[in-house]
């Protein structure tokens, strides 16, 4: 049994699925080359994980496309199948603050403060 860890790095919410798919294919390229797993299985496993992540991130946590996430999960290859270890799933979510809100705070605070330079 071969064990792996897939990490997305920081990625915007609207692109996590593509990042997971590409990352999994990149990690599995040498494994596919020796015949331990098929391209179809890698595609199926990526889709399975992405459906689960969509449910968590979009349906339940209500992230938007501009929010940023970082995903990490362990998995193994067993008898030609990719098996996700959901207990190892780690999700970090960073919410985007609208530019208008940031600008408002800056304008409010800069009237009474001047940064040292």
C-alpha cells in the first residue's frame, strides 16, 4: 500500500477543484506509468473528493469564489483504487474583505493617524 499527501497550496475558492485534479494527476503520473492505478481511477477519485469538498466549502461554509482555501489530505493506493483518508483532511479558509469596507476603515483611521516612515 502506497501512502501520499495531497496539498493544494493557497487557491481561490472558485478554482480549488481544478487545483485538486491537477495536483492528484501530477502525483499519480509515475504510479500510472507503472500500472498501479489507471487514469480513469485518478479522474474518478478527484471528482469524488471535489464533490465532498464542494459540499463542505460551498454548501455548508458558504465560501465565495474570491475567498481563499488551503486543502491537505492523505490518501493511499490500494488494489488499483485511490482511497481518501478523510480523518486527515485539513481545510483552511480565508475570507475576503470587500474593498469598500477596507477603504472605509483606511479613510476613517488616516485622518487621525500618520504612519511613521
